[in-house]
C-alpha cells in the first residue's frame, strides 16, 4: 500500500493520502506511512494538517533525517523561516552529506535574517560533491564541452534556487569557457558575496583575474583564499603563479621551494618551479626541475616541451622513444599530445631530420588549432577600419590629447621577430626597466566596448573617434596605473614587449603621445617558420597555419606602412638582419629614438642577468649573432603556403610593397 501511495503522490496527492490513512488504520505506529501522509497533505495544500502529522515524529526521533527535513519543508511552505531553519539544521546534523539540505537551510536562514548562518550553510552545500541530480546533469554537459546545454540547465535551475552557490560556480565555469569573462566574473562575485568562505569560487575568480592579467585584483583574491586555508597547496601555487606573472620571480621561488616538501610528488609544481628557475637564468636547475616532473609524470607533455623550448637541450634516444610512446597513447589529452609533437619536432630539427621535423610540427599545429577557438580574418576587419579611421587628419585634430608621461617603450611586431633581443638591449640601459609581454593596452582597448559589442565583432577602432581629450588622457593614465605593478626597479622608462600591440599603434599614440613605439621586423620567411614551429604558452593562434600566418604578416606590414604615412617618424623600425650585422649603428639609432644617452653595456645585452620569460630567453643570453638567420631554408619546399600568402610583402622586404 505504501508503494501505491508513493506512485500516486505527484499526480494525485488525495489518493496517496487515502492509501496512507488506510494503512494507518491497521498499523497506527507506521512512521513511514505518517511521513508519506504528511507529504500528501502538504502537496494538497493542507500545511497545518501536514505539520500536525510530522511534528510529533520529528520530536520523538531527532536523528530521523526524513522527519526533520519534512518538517522543515512544511514550515518553509508556511512562511516560518526560524522554525524551518531549526528543523533543517537538525536534519543537516544527522545527515550532512545530503545533496540539498544545506541549500534549503541556507535559504531559510537568509529569510530569518541570519545572513552569516546562511553564508556558512551555502559554503557547506557548495563543498559537497554534485549529487543534486540537476547540477550533476549540468556538470556532465560541461565535461562533454556542451557549454550551451550546461548553461541552459543551470539558468533554469537558478530561477528556482537563485542563491545556490554550487550552481552559480558551475555557471561561471560555463561563461568563462565560452569566452565571456565579464559575465563569469560577475557570477563568481555574486557567488562569493553569498558564501565568502566558498574556496572553490574564490579560486576560480582568482584564476579568471590572472588569465585577464588583472594582477592586482588577482593578488587580493589569492591572499584572501590563502587566509581561508593557510595550508592550502592550491592557494599557494596560485599565489606563486600570480607572482610569476608580476615578474616577482624571487617571491614565487619563496613559495615553490618550501612547497616542494609537501609537493615532492606533484609533477606540476616541479614544472612551475622549473619555469621560475629558467626565467631567472638558473637554467641547469630549471632543467633538473623539468626532469623531475617527467620522472613523476611521463605523460606530462608540457615538461618535455619546456625542455625543448630552452633551445639548448639535446634529447637522447631514450627521450625520443619515451616522447613517441606517450604521443601515441590513445588516452593522451590533446594539449599533452601537442606538446609532445612540438618537442619531437624540435628534437628532429636538431638532428637535421627535415622531413620528420616538419611532419611533427605540422601535426602538432593542426591538432592545436582543432581544439582552439580561432576565427580567421578578424585582423582584416580591424586593419581596414584602422586605415579608414586613423588618418593624418584624425590625429592632427586630437593633437595634445592623452597622458603626458613618456615612461612606456612599446616593442611591437610579430612574435619571433627579434623583439626579445631589442628588449634586452634597452633593458641593459641604466634608465630602462624590462618587464614582460603586458596585455594592459589590449585591456584598455577592450574597456571601450560593452561585452555585447565585443562579441558582435566591433573593435576599439569603431568607438575611438567618440572619445574626448580627457577620456583619452584617462585611458593613458589607466595604462600607466595598471602596469605599475611590473615596475620594481624604479627606473624612468619601462618596456612593454607585446608584439600584438602593433594593432593598437593608433590607440597608443592617442592615449600616450610621448610613449615610444618600436617595430621589430624580421624576414617574413624566417619569422614565419620560427613562429610556426613555436608552441606558444597561450594565444598567437594565427601562427599554427602557414597560410594564415602569411596573411597575418602581410596585414601587419600593411598597417604599419599606413602609420608611416599617417604619423611620419612616430614608429622606429628595427630590421633584425641589419641589427645583427651592424649592432652598434642600429643600437645607437635605437637609443637616440628613445632619447637615451649611449651606454656601452647596451652593446653586450647577453651580459644582462635580468629575468627573461619569453621563448628567446636562452638566445638573448648569447652574444648578438647572425647565426640562425637562414634556418628556414631547409624547410623552404614545405613553406609554399606561407610564401604565397605573403605575396609582394616577401619580394619587397625589408620595405613594404608599393
């Protein structure tokens, strides 16, 4: 009869109640029948009757989860949050792992005015595994990379349970992975406001801010995360990663070195430690750290690529065999396989196995593109709009706008074009500080658009003409303020070596009219081949297809030629081949452009022991040399797609085509 009552409960609660009453006539002490009768009465709207049935059960059996929870549900329906909270709290004490009990308790505590209690209950709910069926389905969708499907489930669920922080955290994950970081941040901040001790959400927010290069904000969240659990290895690793991004490498090492006591068997920590050591020119120790990571996790492709990316490590036959075996595994993740393929490409290239090297690089590049979100042709639109908007007359009409300081020195162009060498030369000067590839100007550009506009294909070029001189000045001041965290030496000038900022040349001039802009340019075939065989830590997706790479280079040349006409003399161009054949002449010209007195040490940048993060870190620690200029030649038969896409840019080099 109980089974009949349960089957009828949702569709016909009156019929279910009749079954329960009939059973209780023959078995008046049947607690399960009383509990079901209470639920049938509640569903029928008889809250008082339901309460009268279950309250004695709950009083007599304080450890009976079902009775306590049922009483809480009825009291919640009766709008008695204080009493409902007490019942839910008793239920939670007896069965703390129930998937929804803490969620229900949090809601009633909030309605009762106990916000601190509600926050604690939300945190307890969020810390449970996702056993709640709806959230479990949403999480499964996200694991299957069905972001839209997962978000649809979560949005519907949150209409009923708007303060479920576990659901909000999942929603933020979906938003972040869908490249909507602004929405993800808002969702995570609401999540943390509801449950300040919810470490998973604060960790996610910190990672999001780090990925957006909002380092000051990330540092604040990381410190709060560590305060919640001072022994948390995850919080310590995240804080160290932020210090690395801030170029505070010594502070990162201060975290990694003691952490390796507890993380001795954690390959990821050894690899991060290796990155820090390599950056600080402690290369031999860095190699040892990478090797330790490989010992612990042979499937960790990034550790092998990190060794290859030093450009000085020679892989043994055993290394080659292990990399091939790992890359061939059916269960290897795409990103690990990409790393193995690029490392194998570098190893084959070092052995002058041209065909094998190109095959490995090509397979790795194609695989990386296949799992990435890249839209070809986006730069075409920005350049066309830039040429139309950023005219000589446009700049003349805004003369005097922007922030006055002349501190920044921008080095722009393409990756692998000699920009790290230029940075090292300038950073060897007593008045100049090298920093990193800073994304702050990109963030300034993004700040001009609403998220909807950015997703709709608009760019900063479409709105720049509407800005007043004061607004342009404020943007320049924002850039100076956000980059300040990277300036630790207190020198008058600092370098931002972000190649992609060539797209922002007009914006840089308008917001920072006294900043210097240096265009680092290298032979398009040499630069293209060097880019194609480089697996970048993030971004630069145009380099993973030779045709797209050639079009990108040609577009870059076209845009910079436009600025040569619109802003004559504003950009100082350094041709890499000319620099390495006649260093002193071109270094003197570079310093003159920057308004810096000549200093002898700029001729010997390899003696500068500053930290270098980029892929050229080991190369710039060697004397300036023309070695490697023609490394692309053996691969020329494979580079026809690159040459065809370059078109007249290739034949006219180093000048732009007429």
